[in-house]
C-alpha cells in the first residue's frame, strides 16, 4: 500500500486508538491483581487470536503464505505482542498504570532511530536526534538517576516497561516492511504466532493450581484480548501500512495522556511531580522530533 498524506479522519482514528490503548494499562493493573503476568498475557492473546481468526475467515480472507512473510510476522509477534505484553504486565504488578503509560512515550523516539537505520525515506536530522536525546533524558528523570545505580524490585519492573516500549518500536518497523498482506489476515497471522509462542512457555512455567482469578480480572483480560489487542492491532496495522511508521509513532504522544487519565479517574492513582516533569521532557522530545520530520518533508 502506497503511503498517503494524513487527513483529519486519520488523526481522529489515531486518537481513538490511543484512547483504546491508553485504557489497556488500567485494565492490565486490574487483571494482574489475581492473574500473574504470564498466564494473563497468554489468555489475552488466545482471546484476541480467536476473535481475529473468526473475523478473517468470515470476511473470506486467507492466512498469508511464504517462509519470509511468516518470519516477519513471527518477529512482529515477538516484539509486538509476546514480549511487551508480558513485560508490561509483569511491571504493573507493582508499578502504577499511569507511570507505565508514560514510559510508552519512549516508543516513537525508538521508531525514529530505527527508521533512520532501516528505511531510505525517514532519516534522522539534528532535530530528530535532539528529540531522541530528550526522550532518553526524560526516561532517566522518570525512573530516577540515583535508582539506576541501585536496581531494586520496582526499578527492574520500570525498566521492563521501558523495554516493552522499545519492543513496540521494533515491531512497528517490522510491520512497515510487510507488504501485500490485508490488515485482517496479517493481524490474525501475528496473533496466532504469538499464541504458538506463549502457550508452551506458559504451560511449562506456570502452576495454574495457585491461581484464583477474580471476576474483575477475568473481565479485564477478556476486554484486553478483544478490544485492546484484536481490534486495536487491526486498526494499528492499517494506519502503519497507509501512513507509515513515523506517523503511527505519534500515537504514543497521546497514549500516556489517556493512560494517566484513566489511572487517575478509575484507579485513584496520583502521578508524582517527578513523573509529570519527565512526561513534559519526553513530550518535548517528541515535539522536537516531529519538527524534524516536518523539516525533512519540506
């Protein structure tokens, strides 16, 4: 699909997707209260893959073929679903949902850096580079420079969430290079691959006899599978293929705002001044990088 210039409707779709993904941090926080990160992630992916498989078959779309194509989709499954879902869920067992959402602002800056390496039309300039550096500074401020030298339980989980943001950046670039596959078929293939990766790992590691899920956790997990994974991924892949990885990366300028908002309203979380200051620095970095994109387009 040839990239097109974004219109108002495209920005509206991006905002809707940001709200959906922003709510996922709140739902993850609810889900991991009684379901550990690994089985919750696997259950979420099983629900999502089932929904997308039924949807794809009902619409007459067949799963793609070819070793190279499935290799790319396997990479997207690992870096777009299996790894980040697990890392975020594990992190949120002790980290506030709003703080986890703020860390996702690192993703667009990761995408800018990777796009410079792997594409011919999205190269870094000094403004983009400055944006990436501000993002790194913001992350250090968010976690706390003194904590980075004495990694504790919470810091490890915070870094896991930050690593998930990097995974999303890698996944965005991988999807950018998957050509000629309808969004529904690609979404289904990636989710099925994610399930094939996660189910064996979960069955080996998890003792299901120790899990007593609450109704709230089960409901949150099902919602994460249907809305925040299946439907959201379908919309995301459509946006990436139509408008490119860099436009899509603006999503994470909005996701932290929605994530913090949902955490404050529904979970009574209160972001620290340190977190808000870090958010301002990271958003400034994204804004500077966006100016760099504008300059390069001119």
